[in-house]
C-alpha cells in the first residue's frame, strides 16, 4: 500500500517573537513569528502561519508565496510602484523577484504557502 496523499495539519508550535533585522528596517520596531504547519523538503513546499506587529521593512523575494490575511491590516508596496492594501480575507501572491516594503498597520496574522 502506498503512503496517503492526504495530510491533515496539526496545530503547530509558534516560533519565538523576533525583531525584523536592522538592515531591513524602515520604521518602527516590528516583531515577527512563524508557525510551520507542513514541510515537503523534496518539493521545497512549506505551509504555515505568520504574525507581525506594526512597523515597516524592506522585502526581496526569491521564493513564490501565496498568503491570506486572517487578522490585521498591512500595505505591501513594490519598488515598481505596485501597491496592495490588505485586511482580513485578502489573498495575494508575491512572486520571485519582487522587491519593496511590507508595512503592518495593526497586528497581522496570515496563513501562507511558500514554494522555493
């Protein structure tokens, strides 16, 4: 019998709160933490939740990420002039090569899927 292709995700253990690295910081004193819920190393595919407190920092993506905002409000701005304001229920993708900023206006919690 082959292994099941259906995977139930158990609640993960939230990681420790960590400050955004100084070299990325634009404003505020934001803290983030990540909860990993699923990892498939062979496929370089990961699923989890992420939380952040207010502040603004620089982003530079090498991975593909789908996300859904569960709580809070944020603004993602690209160096190319793109801008997305998001709150609960908003879903979006950031593709490899994106550079810009992430600003948390009120504590954010999101679910995410990343493919490296």
